[in-house]
């Protein structure tokens, strides 16, 4: 069995916007077509909701509600082939939490999708603590995904650097903050999934560890107060999961070696770029995995998080 953990579907309202010129690739039809074409059995659909950055809270809540209901409809229409995740703004307040609980308990959505930052807020902010309490109570996976442009966007407005560089950087920053700000310490049952292999978190985890370990010796690097964790950051990183959307086999090997095959999920981020669907599968084939590890990555870990086994 193969489960693609990372694809995006937009609502008819968004698909009709002039921006897409009638060619929006994030349709349920494209998901199902790509799934069948390359031999994937089940797809997890979500909506990255990049447009939230330009909305006020009321507009964000209305948009999220529309998206959650539409994705739930697709899950109902395609049982066994489509699994849908809700969206939420972690620091948005009670109304966003009520919408998330409704989407999970009433509509049956299987997880929640959040952005690594939104309008200057990050998920480790104190205002987001009730969100983590709720997702742990609901016992659902939380996928953290970068926004359309992360920090430093003033230097990334050309050559698509916002997508290729800025977005993974923002994801890695958000995950790092969740670690050092004690979110995993406080919520050990949290099922967090870093999209895009955590945006490079595996490459920098050694630096995070020595920043924690070399307290007095590294005083000139800045403060490490208040101390909110009891173990090196790598300890908490291994409590989370990462999806395999990276398109580069050496990077994928680094992620698997760092996390272990039990913590890696297959994903392609296609749609929007459906050509990447087959490339993602080909990369997994080229990694030289044992049959047991390959099965875990292609479906076993996802089945566990989605409670399909």
C-alpha cells in the first residue's frame, strides 16, 4: 500500500479566482487522476491556505470553515482513497478551536494543517497553547507547513527564492522554536509532522544541540533563558515525524538516518505540481531501503497516525 501524505486541494471558490487563469492545479480531479496514474492507493488532502496572510481574523475563520467543509465532502465522496485534514490558526482564539473541533468530531477530518508562521505569529507563542491542548485531546496529527513566504521575504522576491529557500527556512525556524520553547516537553503526546523534511531541521539539529549543551562556554552566542527543556533538542526532534517531500535523495537519506524509518512519511506535494508525484516514488526506490523500512515510509507510519490499522 502507498499513501501520499502531502497534497493540496482548493475549493471551487478559490479555483475560480482570476489569479489561476482557469488553470488551478489543486483540484480533487487532479489528485485522483495523479493517484491512479502512478499507483498510489490513498491520498491525504489539505489546503495550505497561503491567502490567510492577507486576511483579518474574521475572514480567516470564514475561509477555514469553507475549506474544512469542502475537504470533508471529498473524503466522504471517495472513501478509502481520500483522507482530509482540517486547517486552523493556532493562536486565533476560541472560535478557531471550536471550528477545528467541529471539523474533527462532526465531519470526521483526520488531522490538522497549520502554517509555520502567520502574520508574525509562530506556533510556539503562548496564545497557541490551547490549540496544542485541543489537538492532544482530539489525538490527531498536526502538520506544520510553511507559508507562501517566510521571514526575510524582502530578499526573496525574485527567482522563486521565496518558495525554494524562504519557505523551508521558515519551517525549520518554527520547528526549532517549538522544541526549545518546550512544546514537546509540555505536550509529550503531540503528533507533529514537519512537512518538506522539516525544512532542513535535520541538517541543523547538531547546532541546536551544542547551543543547548555549551551553556557558559557559548555565552557570547546569546542567552538560553528561560530554560524550558530537559534534554538536547535532538531528543525532542525524534518525538515528531517528517514527510519526505524534498526531491533530493541525499537529503532524504539524511532525514531517515537522523529520524529513523519509523518517523518518516511518504509525500509528494503534488498537486500542485503533479509531475513530482512519480519523481517522489522514484526517489524512494533509489534510497536502497530494506523492504520493512520502505513499507513503513510508504504507508505503515501514515496508517498508524491515521488510525487505519
